[in-house]
């Protein structure tokens, strides 16, 4: 999605000071054009139709409509034409995983260094998958994976032992070639496994798969 024009950004957060801080970080950068601000999910959905943002920076916890439901509705209405990046201060990966399942493309921690914010946001929007993946790996491992015996949706039991192992290596930041070398199989075999894993779990990409792995503690399989 590399483009000559700046990315049109909608900031969604229920705290005015948080919106101001985000605006002050992005406004001096020529890559971004702040086209609107919203204080809750319903307002964000309305503004998506009136200001046509390229990307929405979406806080999770807001009222009356939070970021998770707003993400689901925006992706349902606008599809891939609007990218959503989740903003959070939580160390709980459960909400983040739900947001990714609803169609969010990425996430940013509010307490991150501004340079990290800009690096990750540019990489995500410009489809620089290598940089985005490295940043995603770094960020995901700041999260705490909750343990729940009553989890709705896809679970590790849907995967074979080998698929769980590959999922763990993905979450630890390994690419297909590195996984193939570790498991003594071909890169083509890894690609086939990846296709099956994503289909079984109804996920779209490695970022979502990493969230899944951390949520269920599968990264331990890649550390044995």
C-alpha cells in the first residue's frame, strides 16, 4: 500500500489527553494526515463514512461502544479499504486476539517509544512484512497469556502435534526457512502446514497466529 500521499488517520480514544498525545506524535510526520478524532466506537463508525481514513488507531476499552465491536463493524462495512490498528495498555492478549480475529491488522502499546510507534505503523501500512513481523514479535512478547479452560473459538486441539510445533516457531519469530531447518523438513512442507493451520483456525496471517500461540501458551513447544 505504498503511496505518495500521506496516510489519512482517524484517532479513536475516549481520553482527550490520549488523543492529543497521539496527534502530537503523528502531526509532525509527513507520512500521516490526521483527518478526525472519535471518543467511542459509534462515532468512529460514523466518521469512517464521512472522512474516509486509510487507517484507524482504535482504543479497545471505550463506552458506549468499545473498540472490539467497532472494529468488527468497520471491517464488515468497509473491508480491507480501512486498516485498523489496536491501541492498548493492557498486558492481556485475549482482547487483542479478539480484535485480530475481527479483522484488525495490528496493534500498538500506548507506552511504546514514539520511534517504535512510527516504525511499526509505517511498516504495517507500507506492507513491509519483514519489519512488521520483527516488531510484532517484539511487541507480542510483552503480553501476558491468560490461561482459560473455557475458551470459545479455535483451540490448539484442532491442530496436530506438528502443526502446534510450527505455530510455536512462528510465534517465536521464525520464518518458513528457519522452521524447515529446525524440523528437518522442506520449506514447501512448512508452507503447506501453514496453509492448513490458518484454514483450521480461521486466521488470516502470521500476526493473528502469533496471538493465538501466545494466548494458549504454545510458544513453550518452540523452546523445548
